[in-house]
């Protein structure tokens, strides 16, 4: 899809100048003097908060908005609160060093600043006998983010070279990012060029050129300055009657092409400064109390020497010291012990037209007795360089072109002139061309004016058609085979989001693919294609068979599913699987099968288990990595264990002791034996048989209701098998004395799972009576046990009531099953009887206890509590 582009070109890059110029807005120097250039008209006004008091070299710096960061005399550093930073430390500058310090920001790192320092020449030991040997060129590092954003010294007095003279200046590297810091060795003709990058000090270059700085130490005095564009370098040397001028290679750091500017008997040269356009050089002489101008537009010694002109001289006024260009393009002059600075208003102009003004900027006020001494703030000369970066460009058809010449806080004071093809002319800030076409092609000339700064340049703008981007190819992946995506139209360059740069690419994954076409390195169009993973769709033609109902334990059942591929494309099925991986279901092998569009195929799920349970799972397919599946088919049913409980026909005679078996048989042919608990109930006529015991399990209920006896039995861990096993035997006495054929019925059976169900086969009790028609029936009353407490006494009474002859046994247990007491009693009487047992509780603790009574015909248990 083609969009109309807005092309914005920043043609003027004030990369180290106007863009950063506010970093030079705060000046602190001399005796408590301070100025700010952050004013509507760019004219400086005095500040009353300066804490500095030093004779010569100083440096200060602001952030990109003009807010003060810190300032220094080369020995101490004051932060923006005007408090000395790291007060227990001292840098290796000196109050009597011409350019004692220079602050620069580390390239590319907003929070790190370097302070370079040089100390005073060895002449000072005449004044101060304690002056040590030269400390040389050093640097100190400040992290502006520390101390709550007020800065802190993190490295101090790192030596670069010694001995060094009192000269220190800086400019921008050819790459418009890095910095060159330049000084000079003592007793040598070597300049020192230090390269500062975002990695720190990366290199130190020396250039042996020009005069040898030796002899009287006072020759160390004098400023060193770059022209704003960084291609020229000037040095004032005290006690020499000349000024040195050099060329500078800002890509290598090398200094070359020395030119000696003769001063004809003037030996007190101190300050130097270039005009904004770099064509004029200004020099101060503190003995002659004069300021001189030289035309250095051509680097020819004779012409420069002939151009010398005194623009100021007054032996009755103060002594001129340092010269420093300001952010407004004017050059300021320090006057010793003056409450004013002098100024060169138009330093680009020749001779007296430069307009030298005395007492131009007042420093003192009612609250401040500030005054100028020798020094002014030393800073990177790159701050005052305005350069163009116009590059010929290609504009795409239909673009809205905006040429943005300058982005600057002072742009409202700038004026512009644009000239172009077909009589184009504009004084606007922007050069705007809407819907760029072939008729707009040509060369455009540009000029910008800002006070003393002037720049002229041109740009050629050509025209290019816009390519049309269109991706063609399949947009669906549902197999392991890759697909091909291609650009439908040709272009000069192809850029895919995959990193490929060919007209066609091979892709094997779903995703969003972007193609950008480029013509002439600039005009572009893009297209996007989403390659998706297809959703595989399958239709189950007989889904009802997936609910297979009930299957007998151990048996095998095949669920045969018919499935149709309704995806709309061929689908590679890597495997079939169960979501929950049920162990009861086995799927037929179906791996890496390519199923054609609309093909019908079979999936067989075999159900078999040796354990009862509910089967509940879902069938799905594993498709190739880039194809989704959304259909799931539930497969469900039950694995059951049906069985038969049977009582056989039993023949006996009255009075016989017999055992009636109860059989249980698993009705699944291929099932393995398994164990289960069961409770079942049998019933029969109470007049014909009395049950006394069972061979396996526990009698839960034995009672007579309406002449019918109900016997409930529990058997644990019974093994059900396909061959059948005896569940238990009911043993007792046959009672009646007449021929009967009495049914023995199984009323119910409850297993540990609902999946186990029983059917019943009833038996018969056949009683033969051939000797006596009537035989006596022995009636008995089950024994009963009652617990009684004797209040006030530490005894319990247990009252036994029964009617059967035989042995009785009473046992007392605590809650942990530990036997406490055991009593035995033999009843020899016929009929109902009573008997008491007494238990002494004085030694027994509070708690729950159990009393069990074993009698000839039954078993009785009572729970009681002893509380003390």
C-alpha cells in the first residue's frame, strides 16, 4: 500500500554549534563575576551568585537548555548550587594559568563531563617558592547524575603529558561527534591532540611544528584558540614578538602549515580569538594595552602581516586579558580590575568597522562587587561553529518535501533566503514543495544569517518513481513443505522482514511477512502478507459409535470411526492421539499419513481393560507443525463386572447341623480375577433353619420379621473369578420335622463399585422327616447386657440376662483396644437367668471403654464412658 510521504530534511546541522550553543550560555570568571546569555535578545546580563575568585583561567558549562551545570578555576569545581564539589580534593590547574581549565561533555554521554587542566608555568616559583614541578596536562571526570543530580568527581588528576604550557583549547572532530582537546608541551615544539570519544580518551597525537616553547618560563603564558570551524589554530606566546597560526586536520588531530604573524616588538601577547566566520583573528597585548585585528581568510604570511590593524588602544584604561567569542557571535574582552567587559560587536567586519566598544557589559551591581581580572571562560570553540550539511537527494514522486534548515532556540532571529528552479524564491523558515514532481527537479541555493554567523550552500534535488510492492504466493501452511512468496513487480532493491534481499523467498512458518521495495536508495513502498496456519477440519460420519456403552471386564471392543477431511486442502496427519491418554483405549497406527481433500478414512479405537471403570477421553489428530486442529471426538463408556450369586439345593433332616454354601461367579469370559468387598442378604423361613455362624465374613444382621429370617453378611476382599468361588457358607441347625422344600433366597448384593452388578439363583432347603412327624423346637432368647453406674461408688455393674445353657465371657477394653478386665460365667440352669459383674473404676482414667459379651448363641457389645 502506497502512502504519501512527508520528507523532512534537516539541511543545517548545528551538530556542535547552534544545536549545542546553550551549553556556552553561563559564564563565571574573575572576581565573583557571572553572566548569562539566556536572554530574549541574546545579550548577556550579570549574575550575582558567582563564588569564583581567580586571576586567570576558568571554564563553565550549561546543559542543552542553558541551565548551569558547574564551573571551575582549574582547582575547585562549583556545582549549580554554587557549592564546592568534593571539597577535600584539588585539581592540578592553577589560578595564574592562562587557560587553567576546560570543561567538555563526553561525546554521546549526557551525564559524564571531562575537565582538562594545565597548571602555571614555572615562572610562578619566583612568586611562590612552594610551587612544585609542572603537573602537566591532566583530566578529571565528573558524573553529573551523582549527588542528587548536582554532580560528583569520580576520577581526578589523571596525567596525560608533562610538562605542559598554560594553553588549552578544544574543537569538534570531523565526524561531528568526537572532540579534540589540544595543548602544548614545554621545552618542546610538540602540540598535544587528545581524542575524546564515547569510550573516553581514545588517542593522543603529537605534532612537532612551530616554535620551541622554552627559555624563560613566562613564555608559557598566552591563549590557544581554534577557529569556530576547527580548521585554524592560533597561539599567543608571551615574550615572543609573534603570533603562531596553524592549520588543523580535524580528522587526524595533526597540526601543520605554521605561519608566524609578526607583532613588531610587542612581547606581551596574551589573548587570541577568531571571528565567527574564521576570517579574522584578534590579539590582545597587556603591556601595550591594545587589541589587534588580522585578516586570516588567506593563509599567506605576507598578506596576514600586512593586514594587522589596531582596533583598540588606551594606556589610561585597564589591561586587556583574555578574548572569548560569545554565543551571540560577539567577542568579549576581559579588562583587569574592571567592573565591565569590552566587546567587539561585529568581529567579521574589517578594521574599525568591527565596532569595538568599551565598558559594554556591566558586571557589578548593588549586591555584587564583581569585576573582571585576566580570564574569561574557556570552552570548546565548536559551540560557535555554524555549518551546513546539504547533501544532494532524491525525492519520490508525490512526496511532500519539507526542508528544515535550522532547528534552534534562536531561529526567530535568523533570516533565510531560498532560490531555486523556475524562479523559485522564499524567505520562509521552511522550504516546502507539495506533491513533488519532475518540474521541481534542480538545484536550490540557501543562505542563513544569524548575527555574525553567515552560511551559504546549495542542494541538488532529483526525482524518482515509486515502486509498487505486492506480495504474491500462498498464504496458508498446513504441511511441512515450504511455500514461495514473491514480489510481483521488479525494483532496484528488495528488503524482506526475514532479512532476505531477493525477489522471491521460501517460508516454512506462519507469520506476518513484509516486503519493502526501494528505488534509487530512497523511494519505497511496502506490502504485508499474513501466512496463517490453516485450521484442520474433520467430520466424523458416525460419531454415535464413540459412545460404546458397557463392555464386560476383560473383553475387547473395537470402535470403528469413519472420518472425512473437510479442511479444503490436503492435510498431513502425523499421528492420532487421546487427549487424556486413557490406558483402556488403544488406537490403530496412523502416522505421517497425507489425507487428501474430502478423503474418508477409518480410525479404530480398541477398548479393553482388566479393571472396571468409566472410560472418558477424546480423540484428536497431531497435524504438521503449522496446522491447527479444533475437532475433538469424545470416546466414552463403562467397563463393568456382571456376576451371579447362587445358593444350591440342600437336602437335610431336622436337627442336623449343616452349612449352606453361597457361590459367586464373574460373568465375563476373558476377565482376570479381581477382589472386591460385598454385602449381601439372604432370607428364608425362620421355622425351618436357624443360622449359627458363617465360614467367611461378618454377620451384620440376623433377625426374624413376620416369620422370615433375614441374614445380612459382609465379605471383604473376595476374589471374583470366571470359574466361580464360594463366597461364604451359612452354618446352623435344621429345625422342622415335616417334609418341606423351603426356598433359600438372595435378596440383594452391594459391591464396592456400581460397575459390579449381580444376578441371583435361588436354592432350596429340602428337609426329610421319616422318623417323627413332630420334633421339638428349641426356643431361645439372645443374651442381653446392661451397664449400670453406682453413684457415689467407684464401681460399674454389668447385668447379664439370658436363657441358654453354656459359657458366657465378658471382656472390658479401653479405647485403644487394650484389655482391662475379663470375666467368665457358666450357666447350668434352664430358662431365663440374671447375673451381675462388677468393675472397680478407681484406677481407670476418664475415657471411652467397651464391654463385649460372648454367649452360646450371640455376641453383644456396649460402649460406656468413665468421667472423673
